[in-house]
């Protein structure tokens, strides 16, 4: 018999701040999640074109031609992810302003604690 895992088992993390990307990846991996890390929108798009993820955790403002919110919306429309959580250091209403279709996305305010990250990523 194997240990029960979280509902989300595969996670794509898009964050262009290398230290934060490494930290998030490590925290989620230590909790039994299979994590793929992307440091820019093009890299994330490449992963999404090859794999379907249970969760896409993305910063809203990232390096590249797409915002994290735009890429998240595209991934949901194409069935490449079941769920999306966007991160930003700005308040939700300000962070999502101007990102068409982003209003329905789940939101995680930076900075966040380990506990807050796990509550958003692995809701009960």
C-alpha cells in the first residue's frame, strides 16, 4: 500500500526570480509534489506543450513576451493544466488589473509563508 498523495501531483512553477523559484520548487518537492520549474514564459510554454499539469503556479509579471496571467489563461483554454494559481507582490485587484480573463484565477500574495503556499497548492 502506498501513501496517499495530494490531489495536485504535478506542478509547473513559473518564477523569474531564481532564488524564489528554487525555494518554491524545494518546498513543494519536499511535500511529495512532482515539480517542474521554469524561469521564463518561453520555458514554461515549452513544458506546457509537452506535458499536462495538475497545477500551474505562476508569477504574473515574468520575463518574456507573455505575462504569467496570459500564459495561465492559454494553458487552461488548451487543457494543459487543471488549476492555476497566480502570484504577485501587489494586492490582487491591482495585480490582475489589465489581465483579461485573469479575474477567476486563484491568487497568492507575495511574500508568503511556507504554510500559505501549501494551503493554496494543496487545498483540503
